[in-house]
C-alpha cells in the first residue's frame, strides 16, 4: 500500500483529507503552515485535531520548499504527496521528494483552462461544462499528466458563487473517486494533449468594469462571472459607481436601477452604490 502525504491549510484541503479517509484511504504524513501564518486567508483551518484523531505525523513549516519539509517527505517514505489549497509554488526539490510524485487539483478540464481565474473565465467564455482535474505536478503551469477528472455542467444562469461551491464539491467527489485506485497502486497517468491546451490569464478587480457601449448579454454574463466571492462587476453612471452582484436582462427599461444598452436593459437586482473612487 502506497504511503500518502498531504499539504494544505484551508478547509477545501481538509475536506479532501476527510474524503480520502471516508473512501478507505490513509495518510502517513501531513504538512501545514505555522499557526501564526495566513490567519486572514479565506478558509484557513488547522489540521491538529484531524491529524491527532488519525495518528498522522503533522509538520508545521513556513514554506513548502523548506528543507525540513523535504526531509520529512523522505523520512516518512511518501509515495504520493497531495498539495491542495496552497498558494506557495512547490519547487523541483519538493516535486522530486516523494517516490511517485506530487498530485494537485485544478478547477478546469485540463488541458483547457490552464492558468488562473478558472471560475470567472468558465462563465465569461460561455462554456457548457467545466470541471476539476487531478494531475501530477511538474515544473510547468498545469501541464502535468492527468490522473482523473470530474465534470461540472454549466447553464446560462450559473453564477460564480454557485460554481465556487460546485468546484469545492467536485474536489471532494474526485478525491473519493480516485482513492481506491490510489491505495491499490493502480492509478494511470495520461499525458495532456498540448494541441488542445488553452491558457487563461489572471484577472484584476478593474476587469469587472462593464462596457457601456457593449451589449447587454455580455454585461449580464460579466455580473455572473465576478459576483461574490469575487470583487463584482461595476459601471459608473452620472458620477456614481454601481457594483452589481445580481442582474437581469429586460427588453425595456424599468423604474428600478439599471442601465440601458443599445440592445436591452440591464436591471440591477442586487447592487451597492457609492462614490467613484479617486485614482
């Protein structure tokens, strides 16, 4: 039976650890940050109780590339190391420390959607499905061989808030799906087809600006793509800024807050109104 390790400091990672155990898996090592690190990080959790309950050796270190982490991976004779919900980039020494390699998850159906901002881009591009991919990390950006995937269907009404939750659920489903093969040492790796690869760039809050000369459908899609937990879509009207969290397309203007595009009215269903920030 292979020896599995896990690196995380957020609830999604802990949920995947719990899913691994519920599917019959077992961990031989875990690593997380020191308690005083990333205390304001969204979803920050502590692994102490889980590791104590399951008798998992737990190492706390300030960076995944530190020598104490690399030595611990080798000392515990880890075959596969999961890194999930972790913002530090693992270097080649960490990637080579486990006997079989390091596994990560990416919230697209690789090789489509390598890069960043996977949830907003899936909506902005009008995809009918996205998903989560478990793959072996290498020194490239989301380029390693694929272990398995789960699909997430999308509709013309899917919001970032909804997709964010669906992606988290898909991580857990995917973990449960692959554990039996992982523990029986029978997983297969499939190289990505680079000819089908796409790369999605990172996004900034300013990218949420609605183009008043654009069309109403694109504006509504942008609202859905960057609503909570993202910074939100916005438009400046008569010296005021409207940050829009939910909107609907109407054929004609209403008495409610909104904006008239050439091809339709965008009604602001949920929004914040404020002064335009000074530069």
